[in-house]
C-alpha cells in the first residue's frame, strides 16, 4: 500500500497548487480572453485529458498488482515496498524510480484536472439552461454523467489516502515502511467505517475508469463503427477487474482473511 | 394593399388574347449546337467589372443555392435570401428518387438525344425543345460537378456510380443517394454556397422573405424584404434579380411541399409585369400517404420506386368493408394491371393518379375516408423474401409505419395521390430571363423545361442545370449589354415598393376578423383540389372561379392576424402568402378553363378518348399560355408562345 | 385525447420567458406539430398569440423542427424528428413539457424558435470541397469504394437540426462536426483539404460557443438520423493527425 503514498504526497501538494492557482488562472482560462484570442481547441484539451488519464490508469494497474502482494503475507508486501525504493540501484539513487514515477503522476494529475476544469467551465456556458422536462438520461450513461463529481470525490479521497497510508498522519499505526501493519490497523473490523469509505471511493474510481477508458480511446480516435461496442465492453470489464482488485485488500483485512 | 377592397366587377374569365410572346434569346439551327452557339453569343463581363455588379438571388434551393455559389465564384457581389433559418433547409432537400443524366454509363443506349426525346414526350409536347435539349446536354456536367463536391452517390462494388431506371423510362440513367438524393445534392450546393459566403462574395440573408420586386425604368433592380425576426422592411438594390423561389403547390393547402413554400416572390413579379405561364400544369403524385383527418397539415410522399414491386388494388365489390388481408385475390381489382397491361403498376404518375381517383369516385376507395387504394407487397414478400424487400424499401416502410401506425409488412399500405410539383411558373426565354428585363427565374419557379408533365428525377436535374450552368452564363449578357446606373435609395419606385409592403402588412394586421389564416387556406385548398385537381371540367372550374373571389373578399374582411409587424410573427407571414395564393388560384382555374384539352398533368373531363384516356389537342393548344396581370380580380391578358416541334414529333402517349 | 401542455413562452430574445400551461384536444393520428397547430388556432381565436416554432418540410428531412419534448430533443421516439412524432404515442390526460433547444450557441429568438446560425458558420470554416463550377473531371475519373461511399453517406445523412447540441450536457456540436468531417473525409474528393478542414472547423466550433465532447453518447441517442458516435472518433483522429502529426502543413 505504501507505494501509493509518497506519490500522493506530491499529488496533494499539486492539487493544492492548482487550487491556489485557480483564481489567477481563471482569467487567462476560458472566459475572458477567449473572445479575442483563439481558444485552446476543445479537442486538444480532450487529448490532454486522455493522455494524462492513460498515465494515471497505467499507474492504477501497477498499484493494484502491488496491493495484491498482501495475499502472499505481510513480509512479502513489506519486501515489495522496500524493493520499490531500491529498484535500479545503483544506476539510480535510492527511491529514484519512485520519484520519477511521482513526478510523472503529478504532472498527469495537474493536466487532468486543469483540462477538466477548463472543459467544465466551457460546458457550463455552452449549456446554461436546464430542461424543465427533465434531462433525459442516455441508457448506461451513469458513469459518464458522474465523471465530474466523481472526479472531485476521487481527488478528495486521494488526499485522505495519502495522509492515511503514505505519510501515516491519519493512520492508527503510521510507521514508515511497515506497510502490512499500517494496512491491518487501518482496516481493522472496529474501523468498519474506514473500510466502507474506501469501498465507496474505489467504486467511484471504477465508474470513472469505466467511462474514462472508453472515452479516452474515443478521444484518441481508436473507435469506429465496428470497434465501438467491443471497446465499451473492454472498458467495462477493465473497470470491474480494477475495482475488484482494489476492493480485495480492505475487505480481506476487515473480514479477517489476511 | 390599396386594391384590397376594390375589385372591379369585370368577369375574370373574359380574358383577352394579346400579342404572342416570343423567345428571342434562343438560337435556331441544329439543336445540338444551340447552347454552344448561345454561349458564344453571350457578351462577357470584364472580370474587373464583375466585382462592382450586384445580383440578388431569392431562394436557396438547388437552383438558387447553385446560382448564388456560381455567381459568387465568378466574382459578382451576390445577396441571397431565404425564408428558412438556413439555406440548407430549402425544400429541394426532400426530393427522394434521384437525378437523371445522359451519361450512358450502362451502355444501354442512352444519349443526350434520348433524354431530350423522353423529356419532351414525357412533358406531353408542351415544353420548348431548345431548353429541353440544353437540359439533357448539361445533365452530364451536373453529375461531374456533384461528384467533385463530394456528394455520396450510391456506388457499385467496383467503385463506380450506380444508376437505376426510374419513372417508367427504359434506360437506367437515374443517379441516386439512397432515398435522399435531393438532400445530398442540396447539401453540395449549400456547401458551395457557404464557401462563397466565407470568401465574402455572397452575403446570406436567412429568415428574410421577399415581399415585392422593385422595377425601375422597366428593369428589375431590387427587392423589398421583411426580416422575419425583427419585422423590419428593407430594400435591397442590384443590377439583376434572380428568382429561384420554387413552386406553388401549396395553393392546394395539402401538398408534398414544405409548409413554407409559397408563390409570393413569383406572384409579386407577376404583378409587376412578368408573365406567368401554364399555371394549371400541376403534377399529382400517385404514391402519397392518405389524409387522416381535418387536422392534416401536409402530405408525405412515398418514393415512386415502391411501384416497382408493390401491386395497386381496391376491392372489386362496392362497399366491401373486410380487412385487406381477408379479401381473396380473385375479389381484388388490380386496376392498373387490368387497364394498362403493358406497363401495369409502372405507368407514369399522371395516369396512375387519375386511375386511383377513378376507383375512389366509384366508391371503391379504402381506408376511413374512402380516399385511398392499397399498395400491396404481399406478392413481393413471397417472391423475394422479406429480407430482400426490407433491404430495398426498409426505410420507406419504417416511415410509413411511423406516420400511420400500421405495419406494411403485414397490412397493405394505403396510398392516395397528392399535389407534388408545379410545371407552370414565370415565363422565361432561353436565357431564363422573364418578360421584365433583368429578372431571371430558375428552377421550379420557371415554366420552361417540363411542359405539361415532369418525369421522375428531372426536377433536381433542372434546378441544378439552371443554377450551376445556364443562369451564370446568360445573366452576364444582360449585365454586359445594359448600362445600369445605380438606383438611389429614395427613387420613387423604391419608395413606392416599400410603401406597398408596409401598407399590406398594416392592412393584414388591422382587419382583426374572426377566422384564422389557416382556415382560409384550407378552404381555398379544398376548392382547388375539388375543381382544379386531378380532373377538371368547365362546370367545376367556373364554379371555382365564383368561389375563389368570394372567399378572397372574405379573407380581406375577416382574417385575424394576431401580434404586430415588428416581431417574429408566423401568422403574418402565412397571411401574406395566402393572400397571393388567392390571386394565383384564380389564374390557375382560368388557365385550366381556357385549355380545353387534356395534356400531362392537366386532365379536362371534356377532352378524353372513347376509352377514357387524355386527349391532347395540338392544333388548338400547341402553345404555352403566358398570362399578363391586369389587376386583382380583373381578366388577365393571354400571350401565346407557339411551340415548334422540329425534332420530336407529337404523338399520343399510350401505356396500354 | 386531452393533453396538458407546458410550453415555454418567450416574447423575444430579451424576454426572460416562462412556462405556460395549456389544454389541448388531440387526435391520435395527428403529428406533434399538428397538435401544436390545433393549439395555435385555438389561441388565435381566443385573442392570444400563437406559439412560434420552427418547422418546414414536416417529413423529417429539412431539420427545421427544434423542440425538446419532456427533456428529449424531438421527443421520445427513436430516430424520429418532432414533425414525424405522432400523438398515438400519448394517451388521454398526459402532461407534456415543450421547450426550445437549450444551448449557449443557440439563443432563443421567440418561444420555441432558436437561432442555429452557428452551424452555418461551422460549415463556412471548411465544410466543403473547394471546387468551382465547371472545373470537375468526369464523374467516373475517381472510383470510390462502396464501403467508403456508404460510410460517407451515413454521415452525410445529418440534417443539421441541432438535436445533438440540445441533448449534449456540454452543449457540444461534435456529432454535427464529426458528421461533416466524416462525410468529406471518406471521399477521395475531400482528401486535399482534409487536415486543414478539421483544424479550421474545430476552431470555429469552439469560437461559436459550443462546448467540448465528453463522449456521453447523448448526441447519438438523440440524433433523428442515427449518425453514429464514431464520427467523433474520426474527428479526433483527424485532428490529432493534423496537429500532433503535423499533416496539416504537409497537406
């Protein structure tokens, strides 16, 4: 678990930066000068979102695989955490690979949120009035419709997750590199509400990925008439596998399987 | 209008015959080279001068859109007007079947001459040979042009264009894009137009309706329009005016035309001196969905191609109210196959329509109103299998089901004829110039190419021929040879035209009667359908000529138009159009009354062969009838253009 | 059948507008627009102003009709424009909410009438093949595979009604844009300008105030002509090739 943490340390900082930059950014962003200077094309913003999303998704897969080490026992997990830090030594310094990954992820997160904010603001002005007859829902589009709020919830979760399992600040055990103990303490049956929160957050991630993966493929032009359905199914299956993989650890701990 | 309440009690049908009208622009000599020679004879406009010449185009369909784009490319300053919110919505978009072209890609014996021959014959020898031959020549260029624009015509597996035979023609010369050929061709013209708008050569005025023509020193110099959003009445001046404002089928209220289609632009020009030719030549299409009730606002065409596999029938027995599937085959009257064994269900439109009317008149019609006949696919489904029928007609069947709620795979379709196209229109010479110098008329708005009956897939061909190739060439001659001084904005003719529009709008708004515009339009339409529809008789036409002026007077005294002129006011728009339809309706009935022969879409009860077929009278009516306006409700003056047939000799059509 | 209508009434583009309730007697064979005609006749005779709405061909091809019925552009029937929607799909006592298309780029002009001029602007930016009249080679000079022609046609089927924009939670016109790019992009005639076209049209699309696509698919669901969603993928692909891969400058 701890592998995530350092990165999200960075990430928290980054998220904070974006927030603080929000007001100065707002002006050069979508609304004011857009009339005079050509806008940053929406399609380009979508590419930024798709590519950054792709990095984040790749990371999630590795993260999930790492998490599952817990099923090989506590020592296996702790050893894996240590290995991550010594990876490619001595070619790169201690934690070198880890920091590289953290930087890439941070940039991706900034880009992902930045493009999302710009596109959301544009969407607001492009579609300012709601329908009194109700907004009709496209079948199976729950994930698509919850991308924005889902994204915000995930971002908040990530902050908590970093403080919990990376810095250990909010973790009942909170000892660096004692990954297994930290996790075990975190999801102890008495702390069922933490588990529940994690479950909800992971489901949110799953929904986000379900639409995000398909959407990204479409944005990058991978879809066509024949491929559309297979790609949607692939995205859904991918999202389910990822969700199950992430849910396995907290649930296993809470229900005493590991 | 100033003359709104003052119709003089002169008998409208006592028309006089004036001087013949002659096409002076058309060259004589061998027909194959007439167009080439005319093009060479056209004086050219210096390219530098074109930039200072203004041309107004009214209408943005195939003819107007194509003409605007082409004139823009040539360098003229073009202003284009349409009543729709975008030029892409002009009603050319609804044409389904296809477009003819004498490409002979099939090697089935087609040629320019054969297309020319078929069109003159199909038009029942009431079209001008020179124009039709030019149309056939140009048909080939149109296909090239449209393909270059990226129009997605149907193709074969080898990548070449597919064609089909259409409308009872023996060669396969109709190019198509599924059932949406009009849409695809219009979008091609629309895109070419938008390109010129982007280039700044064309200024587009959507949601603008032309309400008057400005004539200065006998020449067309501009138009008065109403901005349909702000209600502002504007004048636009130019060196020449092109009307491409479509046909007038909506005089019948119910037709396959779009709701907005109207005669106002043509009629205003007619009132200012342009002759109106052959107004009674209307085409009634046999395969439309029948009327379902009084609320009906328009009729929907089902492609003619359905008759390739569908069989038309009614019950043999009078008052047979069994469901169609309960009536055994030997108790069905396949009346087209019975009467016309050679062509069967594929007889031309006018004949199929009239046959359907006959059986309905005998009270053997089907459906709730009794105005309908079955079009049955039972045999086709058994012979070809449902999948094959689905592949061919699936989208049409869906459309039918959407509108009627009946599944045509299980229950035969019900169809009935409906007004579809008007062959008549403003009289034009070979150059497409009307009798007002500087006023050009293109597409369905003119009368020139289809005679008394239009063949399937020829309307698109004519609209594009006029717009892309004819008009842009011939209009230059007028501009090059006439010294056109600018007209000041406050010239008396300009102010007068503007004032007449203001007055008319004000009058319509101030009547504040008790009947809606639509109720008048419906009643007018019913009169026209009953007495000037598929079959016309002297008695009926005289009756219509009594009823129409009566209704018109009531209109001007009792119509209710809510709202003001300074806003989007759809009732006001309709009122102005219906007011003009009243005057046109009278002329149509008179034209039908005077033409005591049956030809093409015009069938006079008094003029039939012993076995009930149309009898043409070439000796007495071998002319185009061009009418001159003399005042509302006053007898017009008839000017005849004698038609000469040097190449295609008149014969009686027979489909037996 | 008796119906309760809630119709958006707005005098002009400045007016704030409001919902107004009407009762109308309809027949099941009527089209939705004919039902509104009946309402309007009633309103006129009662001395009220009729409801303004855009309509023209009434056979589902011109793309003029533009209203949102119970939250759905063109109403609940799949692949059907408002003018082809028939009242037999409703029953006595139903309430129906009728509103104009809502999008920043489609300002309301009056009642249910909106200004869709932005679509024309997008086409002006490059939605054509630059070929002057008379300069065309023979139609058979360039064969086009049937597959490409069919796919091109499926996209060219677009009637420019704007339902895609009205349905899109982001007010994006990507389906409209993608349809035109696919129509021309599939044809050999459209190739010389292909990459220039996508860049210019996308720029104009954004400037006109349309939002960005989030691939919800609402547009394709609302489209009365069933333009496939993959035209947006083609738009994205062409844009990537034009900009990132630099095809635009190489022609």
